[in-house]
């Protein structure tokens, strides 16, 4: 969702004005719609699934997510989705701010170098001929910078909820990660009856 707002800001060319005055963010949020259909994300009715994963969005999403009006509006939207029930969400403040009373909270971590390798592979798989990919070292530094920015932001900083289960995914396949989360969910279901 934060990537969608970031994409909208980039498309409208308002990043510089937002850096000088976050009050101008209300124009982005006024009539924004973000919807999901399976693995697809729709921004204002348009499929932006691939665009929100572009590096230009990754570089700016921490700044956009630091803006209180953005955090407030997206928290409302996320909580509305949660009221519909049976929802799985991921995000850097889902377990601490958006749903601090969630039945199951997972806090995934991984070594920054491994995350950079995963990001590089994702970009490579989605790249078009002639598109220059960022270097692995550049991606790693961007990841470290984003983590640092998100952990130090004033509003809803990145942190682990005391009730969250931490899983270090550095050396785990995606299938193993899914198994671990599913097992935790099944254990939780047994406890709750």
C-alpha cells in the first residue's frame, strides 16, 4: 500500500514538493483507492503490481511511509480490510500499530546481503532487455538505509511486537518459510480452539 502511494507521488511528480511540505500529501490521499485481487495490486483501478516493485519506488517508499498523513490514511484502510476477517497482512507496523491484537504476529528477518540477492533475482526475472539492474552492493546499501530510516522514523517505527514470533529467513527457502508460518498458525488455532 505504501508502495502504491509512492508510485502515485512519483507519477504526479510531487516528491520534491512533499519533501518541503508534507501538507501537499492530502492531494494524493484524497481519492486514492488501493485494491487487491490475488497477487495483484490495483491503484485507482489500474494494475500496478509490477510498477510498485521498481527500484525507483523502493528508493522513495521509506520517505513516503514516514509521513503521518499517509500512515494515518493507510492504517484506516488496512483496519477496514481487517474488519472483513480472515486476513493475512505484511508490513513494517502491522503487528505493532495496525493490528497489535492480532492472533498471530510473525516478524521476518534476514541478512541484508541475502535480501539484496533476493531483490536482485526478482528484478532480473522481471527486467526487460536493455534495462540496467542496480549492483548488488547498491541494493544492499538501499536495504540497510531503508531499514535504518524505518526504524528511526517518528511515526510507527519498524520494531518487533513483544508477542511476535521472529523467524530468520536468511538460510530458508520460501517453502520452508511458508511451512514455519503455517505451523505457527495451526498451533495458534489449536490454542484458540
